[in-house]
C-alpha cells in the first residue's frame, strides 16, 4: 500500500512538471515555435535584453521551468522502469517544484494557462497526500529525532556556517558565464555563456600557465611526498625517546612560520651580496648565484624550501598510522630473524599503505592548485616566465588589471577547480581498483 501511495505522489509530481512546462511552451508558441530549443533561445535573448518588454527574470525562470520539465521526463522514465526512489528525494523535488511554480506565476502571470493551473492543482493534491502519508509512516523517526534534538542542534551550527560561508558564495560563480563589469550585479550582468572559457583556451598564456602549474606540482609531489613517509619510518624505528622527541620538535617548528616570513628568510639566505648561502659559495671559490632571479632555479627553491618547512608536520599522520601497527607482528618477525629493514619493508609499509593511498589521492586533487601566497611572494619580472601559475594569473587578471576582469578570472579559476575535481575522481577510481582503498 505504501508503494502505491508513493506511485501516486510521483504521478502528482509529474503532473506539476507538465503544468509548469505548458505556460512556457504557450509563451514561446506566441512568438516562436513551441519547442524547448526555442525556449532556450528566448531565455538567452532575455539575458541579452534584446527583446523589448522581456525582463531578465524571465530568462532565469525560463531555464528553471525547462529544468523542471527535464526532471519530469527523468522521473517519468524512472516510473516506467519501476526504480525505487527515496521518499526524501520526492519531498525535495516537491518543494523545488512548488517554489518554482510560485515564483514563475508572479513573473509570467499573464501567460499562465488556466488548464496548466488545473493540472498543477491536481498534482499538488496527489503529492501532498503522499507526503502526509509518508510522514505518518515515519513517525517513529520523528520521535527518534526529538529524543536526540541536542545533537541535531549542535550539528546545525556548523552546518549553517558551512552554508553561509562555503555554499552561498558559490552563487557568484555564475559571473564566469557573464560579462561582469564594475557597477553590474550578479543577476544584471550580460550573459555570454562559454565566452570567457573560449577566450582562456585561445589565450597565448594558456599552455604556459598549464605547464608552469603542472611542473611545480609534479616536482613537489615526486620530491616531497616520499620524504615524510621515510622520516616517519625512521622515527618509528628509533628506540631513543629523548632523541626522537628532540628531532620531532626541530622538524615541526618550520611549519609554524608564516609564508611571508618564510619567503623573507629565503631572500635573506639567498641574497647574492650578503646571503649566507652565497657567502659559502664564494668562500668555496665559486661565483655567487642570484637564486630568485634565475628562472631555472625557481622551481627547486620553491619545492625544497616547502619540503623543509612541511615534511616534519606531514609526518605526524604517518606516525599515527604506524602506532596502529600490531607490535606482535614485529615480535614474530624478530623471532624469525627478520632485520629492521625487512620489518619496515614487510610490516610497517603495508600497515600504512591505506593512509599513503588516501593522501596521494588528495595530493593529486590539488595538483592544479599551487599555493598562491608563496609563488606570488617569490615572483619577480625575471622569473615570471616560469613562476606565473594559474592562481597568480587569476589574481592578476581579476584584481590587478585596470579595469579588473572579474568574469575572466572567475572562469579561469572555475576551470582549474573542474580539472582538480576530475583528477581526484580519476585517481580515486584507479586506487580503488588497484588497492581497494579509496576516499569513496
């Protein structure tokens, strides 16, 4: 019986979607042919303000209605295939559809067909009855929530923070598809679609930025990823507790130096006239080197200074994983005559391999996201051909240019994020197939 009620609710939702789509096709039909393609055309023209009397809001909700209709088609296919859809999805679709219907009624009320309104009302009745029945069936879950409401309140605070400061700003990403200029608002800016992305792909610096970003991240990954693992394995096999703690304190301290101070230290150490490193080089009879002005040395200075600053801190998670390795395995291996190196090779490394895999996946996900602060502070006109990466170029284009190109910079950064997400998904799938360890 419950499944039958849910089927009625899904049919109701489908009726609501049909009712939403009818006014749009009717509006299009009065000026163009009644088809979704022409609906998209009219929406784009509304964004460009090329149709007299058509407001920008119509373009926004024309797209919303098309998406609702598309959702209805998908839902209809799922109903035909008898796919079991969770009740929570039904409720979410119902809320989204009702909100879209209410707002679209205000925006294009003159074109709202009476027949469509009747269909929507019938659909609402079906869907709401289903939701009421589902709420009655899940009364036990509500009681459980009431018993543990304190936990939900505690969870609600960080959730609100996350929505306000992480998800809400994502609405601004839409300017990547617009020609956003000073004085515009996010909604009023002219829609240009993929124009900013096409411009970036055809830009003369496109491959230079990709090459510089990847060369730095791959260099950093190859040189820096194994060092914390080796350091953690070495510390774990040390029996002298005092020496172990002293080494940990010394290697952890550079991590707490801010990026600005770290770059200042590097500039002082590598100063071609008074730097300690150049004084040692001169004392050995070699010529002084201007490290910061030499493009060939920029990557090495950036990577190895970062390794020195972070390898001690990054080894903490490996030390924690090593503490979970059973001592009985080491005792058994020692009885069998295994050396310390063999115990590391056959016990410690397999024990922390899942941790290594997870961190490797995360590192691949950040390959396109070279740290902005350090690269920017180390950057100068002499090493710019190799130090200009995507993050610094976004800053240059989006904020330092006059006038600033907010849309172009956002499009570049959005492209960077999409590539990072794609990489992390690919590496995660490969890791799951090869080692059965993955993020999801």
